[in-house]
């Protein structure tokens, strides 16, 4: 597995990235953080993506939820979002845990922004609900995902519509408490 899409398998073994591991999951630091705090939660077993999940994965998803809730308690005063990209670029199921400041060095494009602040970002609660109710995860069609990623920028806190990423990053500073 040398294609870049499989790099998460190697990252799961990198002791410099691992912040938590148990017999079911591993939590690693994202190599290209979009927020001040950005982690990935990956199952130990091979699961390619959300489309690979079935109702048999409900216990795993529940475990991910419990561990994530415990994990973020260590970041007092921070707000986190956790969920999956509807159409990820990397193989191996991975859930993002991101602080809502979006001040990471890896946040460079509108596509990056929209992949976390729109319906492209599928919350864990929706994944769990879909698995319980449908036995699979219901995702937007690929054509809608492409449209979502190309949508105009919009601040996730106040709705401001900046003209580009640099102006969005400046605007985000207005939401940092002094």
C-alpha cells in the first residue's frame, strides 16, 4: 500500500502521531491540522470508509463516541466538532476531531474550509442514527458533495461571507475571546 490514499495506515503506527490507542481504535494528530487541535480517530481493523459501515459496526461507533467524549474533556474551555467527510480522499475510515477555532496551519483552501463547515462534514451522531435506522450510512450523492466543496465561504460562527481564505482567516480572529 504505497499510494498516498493509504498513508493513514502508516500514520496509525507512527508513535510521534499517536495520542491514544486501545484494542479497537487509535487517535492520532492530523499531519495537516485545520484547527489548533485536530485529531483523527481510526479503527484498528480495516474499514475503508463510511460506505463500508453496517449495523454490525454500531458497537465500534459507540466506542468511538465514548472515547472521543472522554478525550476532549482534557481540553477545558474548548469546543470540538467530530465527524467524517462524506467523500474522504484517504482510505481507512477516520473521524476528525477539530477545535472550532479553525486556526490550523493546514487550512489553506475553500475546499478545506467547506469540508468541515458544511453538510460535507457528517457528524458521528448522524452516522450512528443511520446505522441504527437503516443499517448503512446515508450520504449525499457525489455530485452534491462536489457542489458543497465549491460553495462560497461562510463563517461558521456568525455567517459572514468573506471573499477569500485570507480574509476569512482575519475574520476568524474576531471570534477569539480576549
